[in-house]
C-alpha cells in the first residue's frame, strides 16, 4: 500500500464516482426515451444511437435539449402513481365490508348519541359497542 499514494486513492474514488454517475444518467436517459410518448420511433432510435455511439457527449446533449421535459414527465408519472394509489385505497376501503363498514360507523355514532342523551347508561353503551364491533 506504500506505493499507492493517498491522492491516487482519492482520484480513483473520484473516477469511480463519476463513472457510476454517468451510468445512472445513461439509464435515466434511456428510460426517459422509452417513456416519452411524444417522440416517434425514429426519433427515439436516433437519440439511442447518439447516446450509444457518443456516450458522454450524447447524454450531455440529451440533458441539455430535453432536460426540462424529462422533469415534466417525471412529475406527471409521480402524480399519476399517487392518483392510482389513492384510487386503489378508496376502492379497497369501499370493498372491505361492502357497505357494512359505513353502517358500523353510523351505528356507533347513533350509540354515542343515545349515550349522550342519557337513553343508554355506560354499561349498556359498552355492551352494545362490543356487540357491534364483534
């Protein structure tokens, strides 16, 4: 280890970091190319050839030319995913017990009202609540 100076270790780490970062950008660009529906097949093929034949320059040119629209597509994908998730949760909650889930909530609310009005004593309220929740 004495023949490999500390500065060379740092430079090697820097080169490794830049190499990994470039691969990250390359995969991001290729993914964005195939996700973009506004480009036709020939345009996608042209960008892909540019990125493969001139890797560093191709990725840099792609980021300069289409960087803003990359962000917009990422944002749209995130919003669509969030909306799909929320829709799934709503449907799953609605299908959990059919309409029985909302009936239980309404019944519990009615029990609480009866208890507040004094029509039920605390023991009767607890028994009725336990029966509903069982």
